């Protein structure tokens, strides 16, 4: 394992495979739980994905074979709760000091989760924020907040927003660590889109990511932006259609929208530029 100059192993690994970034939570001995170091390094990784135009897709996973992420590091939280200054500054709500390393809003590059083991607590944040997830056969899912006296809000609201039956969400939230959902059940409910053998999980995730990365970059980002911005609107709502049409028409004026049909007609692979700047369209990040 690589060791940083300060003597610490990196809490997040960041790799490139062509146009795909692989972001790995790297605290397997602690269930890939989030502490201050992981939070800061993951935020930096997301910034790299967002700012590098040559990166078109990101895959997020966990190190090891036991855990994707168990959420917040409870030992770290316990230490914070003993810090009188921290308790005073947060009004006793120590959980607010985590400042969860969310996938940035307004980053329209697709993010795929490869869930390699236990997904619990704060791990649901990324399940909600990603574009879709696949998991290994040994992945399990649970919501432990109630068992440590915390109230899950964003985690369970995000799960319910994905049209998971309300009763399923409530059962997980109320039973805490006493019940786990297996990979097959997660697939049946649409929480993940595919279940892969453990030894094929990452290769399959990268295969999917490379397929997406080979598509027209601005069209991919336009699809994500349109879907995310209009998700909570009725599909036929005038505002949703108007925004989607504006986004589509702006991108369709770019060179890639002409290159695609030409490549199809000439029976060759398209040569995407991804360079069209939709400046006339006002963005709301």
C-alpha cells in the first residue's frame, strides 16, 4: 500500500483508465468509513473528476471485499463528541462536523457505484447521488442510524425518492442493524441495476463505464443534466419539457451532433470533440 509523506496511507485511491476515473474508498480495516482524512481526500478526488475534461465517467467502489462503506466512522465521531469545543460549536450535534463528501451538484459526468460489500448509513448518500449502481453477489445493505441514536434523513429520503416502496424504506430505517438486505433483493427493488460475481464486479463496472465514455460526451452530460434537473417534475410539465428542449437544442448545434450521423452513414467510429460550449444557455448549478 502506498504511504503518503506524512506517514499515512491514502484514504482514497484515485486512478485513471483512459477516460474513466476510478475512486476507491481506502479504509478497509475500518469498513471504509468516513473520517476527516477520507472526507478531505474524497472531496479532492471529486474536484479532479469535475475539472478534468478528459475524464468522462467515474466509478466509485470500496477497497477490500467486505465493505463498500459503513458510513461515518463511529470511533472518530466518539472522539469528536468528547471534544468540548466541538460539542459547543455544533450545539451538541456532532454529526454536523462530518460535512459529508457528496458527489458535487452540477457535475454532469456519470458516476457509477460498484458496491463490493456492506453498504450502510452514510453509504446511502452515494447510492442516492450516483447515476446507477451495480453490486457483487455478497453485497448487503442496511440502515444502522437508529441503533446508534441517530435519525437518518437524507439517506432514507433519497432511497424513497428512487421509488422504493415506503414500507421497505421504513422497515430498514426502524430495524437498524438487526436486518440486512441481500444483493438479490436490492436488485429486485431497483436499488442496483445488476448483480455480478465478486471477482467480476470491477471489470464489469469498468466495462459499462468504458461503453458510456465512448458515447458523445456532451450528449452524455446533457442526458444526465436533463434527467437530474427535471426528476422531481411531472414528465409532461411545461417547465420540464422547456428546459430539456433548451438543453437538447443547444447541444445539437454543436459539432458532435453532426459527427454522429456522418460516422453512422460512413460506417466508422465517431470522432467526438466534446468541445462545444453551451454558453448561450444559463446554467443553474
